C-alpha cells in the first residue's frame, strides 16, 4: 500500500522549494483537528516573519511524531535526511561537548522541520557565525501558581523602563502559555556568563521596585504568588520557544510578538495557528526591525558589580550544569534548615 504524501511549494530567497510532506493527514492537535499538513502550511504562511525572528541561529527541534499527546523528544543533532540546501553549525555545551545543530535560513527549512514532526522551535540567542556571544538579551517572566499572564504585564512594563535606563530597547512576545518574554538586541561583545549577569542585574532591579509582585528566588518554595524572573534562561544551551513557534498545548497557541501598546488588552489565547497568519497580513510583524538597533550591556554589568559589592552574589545554575564559580549551595532551603 502506497504511503500518503503530498508536496508543498515554498517560496524563498533561492527560488521555490518543493518540500515533501508524508502522512499529511496525521492529527497533531486533536482538539482543533490540526494536521501535519496544516502545520507545514502554517510555516509556509508565516515563513518570512518566522525566519526573521529565528533564522541564522542554532535551533533545537521539539518533535512530536504521534501528535502533542504522544512521545516527544528534542533533536539537537540535525535529523537524518536533512536536505543539502539546509545547513548546521557546531555549538559547545556547558559540559564542553560540541556537536552540530540545525540552522534555518529560509521558510522551506521550517516546513521541512514540520515534515519531521517539529512543533516547537528553540533558537539560541546567538547567531551561527558567533555562537559563543549572544546578540539577544532575553528575560522570561514566569507567573507562579496563583498568578497568570495579567500579573506579568506590569513587571514587563517596569522591565521595559529598566532596560531603557540601561540603554536597551525591549521587545515582547507571549510565551504561548502564561508567561511573557522580553528580548533586547545587544552587540555580541560578551559571552553567555556576562549576559546572564546582565539579566540578573535587571531582574534584581525589578524585584526591588516590585517586591510583592516579582521574585528572583530560584527555589519554588520561596517564590510565593509572584512572577518569577527566570534568569537561568540566559545560560548557554537554555532556550525559549521561538517567536511564531506553535506550542504543544490543546488549542495550538503560538508564541506571538506583540507591540507594547497592545500588551494590556491581549491574552495568550488570542494567538493561535488559526489567527496568527491573518494577524501578520493585517497588522504586520511587531519585531520586523528588532535587530536594527543593538545596544550594550555595559550599564547592566555595572549594576551587577554594584550588587556584588553590596553582598549580592551569584545565583544558582541549572542542576545539569557543572558547579560554577561563586555559586551558592544547590540545596533546597527547607532541606538545608532541616540539616541544621
């Protein structure tokens, strides 16, 4: 019995590409009935904005061969069968291991990744030509239990002001779930640890200004009903869902860039695979010129040094990281107290 398949024609900078889609009728999102072919067509429709936001970077592919309710795995190595018109770049991980990751340079590459059952794309904050030095400062506002998207709006606005004081221009997107992601284009003058420290400096500043609403506490038992500024997303090999990437949630939401003036009146559920293509056609891409004015993190690093002098040291790293210089003990506070 012949396998079901079809072909999509995807325009691009090198001309049209013909991308084969096998099992096009496979249902990826059961509730809205979105199929693999629908997913591929989505990337063809939003391809220019998607590549502008995520292209030219190492990217990890979050793949769901049985739909969002089934098995999931991350591809960091390029999947087998990658076309010869796509490329990869070798990156170094916290363990000091190195291996290649996919780089997306045109919409057809995203469509091919959909053919490989990729639902969520996780781009690095550094570009393929300089993987060790980020050109984006990223801040993840993560509402904790008892809080929601609306609770992250004011902290996001305050962070915008803080970054402006530091000479940086902030852009925002919905996470596709409950959170808000802030991005600031930066000159690629510093490596990941420096950018992490810049993020911590900004996070501590917003925590000082909004202590009842915002926390930098790494341990969940200390966060309370506040919005957590996840500074560890600034580390090497830590990524967020890319702009215009779908999420593996029931209604096929999309992590969607929004303009600052929209923030108080939008909700993450507004942005789905069904609504985002029309949004791009009618209002355009709020991130279209994000990379045009990169700034410096020097002011934020000055704040980091000021906080160090005032006794605020390094914060915990992710558990899979090697022990880092100056890092506090990786012991849950309540467990440490029991040992005492």
